[in-house]
C-alpha cells in the first residue's frame, strides 16, 4: 500500500485516524503498532516476520545494555551483536543474489540465486533499529522497556516504507508524551496534501517523459533528448521522494509526532557539499552521526578525513541498492566531495552565484545517470548520447516535440523547486483552504484514472 492510492486515502487512513482518536491514551501506541503492521502486511505479509525479528532483537539488546553491572567490553559486544544481526538480515535479503551473481560470473560457478523479493522498507527500518541500540549505548537515550512503544517506533507506518529515517533519540520522548491540537492536525493535513500533489501531479507526469526517453535506444538519441531525459528523471526522483517525505511528515503530525525535515530545496544548491546538506537529510545525518564521526570525521588529519568520506559514500551507494551502478554513484559523489573539501569550495566561493549553481546542477545531473541505469552498458551509451559521442545530431524533430509538449510542465517543476515565497497576508485562511482543497481534488482525479503511479524508492 502506498500513500498515493485511493485505498489508502479513503479507507485505511480514515479508519486509522478514527481508531486512534477514539482510543484512550494508554492504548494509542498499540493502535498505531497494530495498524502499522496491517499497512505493511497489505503488500507482503510474509515479511512481517523479518521486521518483527529485527524489532524483538533490538528491543532485547536494548534491555541488556540497560544493565548497570555490565562492563564496558560487554556493552560493546552487545552493540556488535546487534549490528551483526541487523546487517545480516539486510545483507541476506538485499545483497545475497548480487554477490552470488558476481561470484558465478567471476568464477564460473553455478550457485543458484535465492530469488527472494526485497522486503519493502528494510533499509529504512534497519537503520532506525540500529540508531536505537547505538543511542542507548552512547547514553543519549534510555532503553525502551515497553515493547509496544518500541515496536511503534520501528513500524510506524508514516515512515516505514521510505523514511525519513527517524533516529530514536529524536523521537523517544514523543513515544510517551505527545498531543494533537487542531492547529497541528491541520498543518499535518496541509503538509500531506502538498506531498501528495508533488508526487501525483508533478513526479508522475514528468516521469512519463523519462519513461518514454529511457525506453529509447541511446545509440540513436540526440543530445537534447538525452539531457531532457535526465532532467526529467532528476525532477521525478525529487518530487517523488520529497513528496513522499512530506506526506510522511504530515501524517506524523496528525498523530502528534514531529519528524525532522528530509529535503530543503536541493536543486538550489551551489555546490555538491551544499546539495547533500539538502537532499535526503535523514540519511546523510545518519551516516554522519553513526559512521563518519565515529571513524574520526575530520579530526585526525586530511588523509583520514579523505578515507572517512570515501567509506561513507561507498556505504551510501551500497545502501541504495545491490548493483554496481549504485557503488559507482557513491564513489562519484565521494570523489566530488573530497575535491570540494580540499580545493573546490575555496575556488567556487570566488565565482558568481549563477556559476556555482550551474556547476552544482551539472554534476547532480551527471550523478543521476549513474543512479538511473542498472546496466553499465546502458549507462555508458546514455553518457555518450548526452555529450554527443554517439555521432548523432544535437537535436531532431522528436527532441523539439518533447521539449515543446513538456515546456509548461518543466517551468512548473523549476518554480516548485525554488525557495518558497511568503504568502501575502491578503490570501487568508479561506483562500489557502481553497488552494489545498483544489490540489487534493486534482490529485484524486488523477489517481482515479491513473495507469502510471510508480514509487521509485520502493526498491530501496
């Protein structure tokens, strides 16, 4: 089940809200936990067992860590054991077939593939569970003794499938003490509608352009078509993922939770360093807090900082998927960030703002090519088309037709990617209510007749 579906909008969500608000406080987390399991089971009931195993394991390890009689070494081994369990589950379901496939290719073996489907959201809830154990070990959070409360943290349906990745220390207090007033609930509804519109009206429509172009042969593709395609993909993945994050944050508000932001207008960045402070903030923060800083960050000299950056970005690439293109994607951004740390940012600061912005957008679009193509041969062919190395004209009639027919949508996407402007005071509550109601109506109208409603981050 996805948020951008009629089933969720008109059946599941109203039922959960009704159950939640008529329930006494002492069982509200239980209601959220059970309904979150139903939400997850709707798509793949078998894999509830994997999530529950991860939940029970880390709950138990957290209780062990709370024992004051443990030595420092024993506490460390508990953390190591928890990490091993979590990463083994993640590794088996997400990376086993990738490793088997490559071993067979390199060694000529015939090891059969597991052919297991990837449990939805496993990358997200695994990182959340790991954050709990590490936070308890560090003393930044107390061990959760209520199993239902901990299960609610792991399984909470607004962020279960695609984040944002919620660190336990940021939500521990909210699990026991939170309230919903009319203003917070209304803000949650508004935020959800904005996210729904971004996903349905913007991401889905520009995704059709990317779908059309990526299905064509890059060997005969003009450069303009290739650039249009990757620009379309850039907009699709941004409005798809940030729209889903907006919906998750809005849903959390309806239940009294406050999640941290996950996107901050990333396409306005003026460097790649700036971009990664704005894109998928919860993932960048997780790797910073639990990998980069523990490795030493930038405190142990430039060469170890370089090592730490490359480790983080190789892991970031691998986290996104079991394919060589994600490893290359992480390596690409790691190299660019190292360049900026050592030289590039000082040079960029002397440049006009538009030059810095153009530099960032160019490197971001190149990075999306690595991300978009699982097959390295297709990736190489697409790069050749973008830079005119496939001996095709820069544009043709089809290129101009695609540009012309999508021009208005592209302008809207650019405007929607820019910083928000203050709404004038003359636009009062009635006008704002009408605006959000109109967005919701248009989104639902699209879904009623939609045949193209993908969600890119399901595969992560």
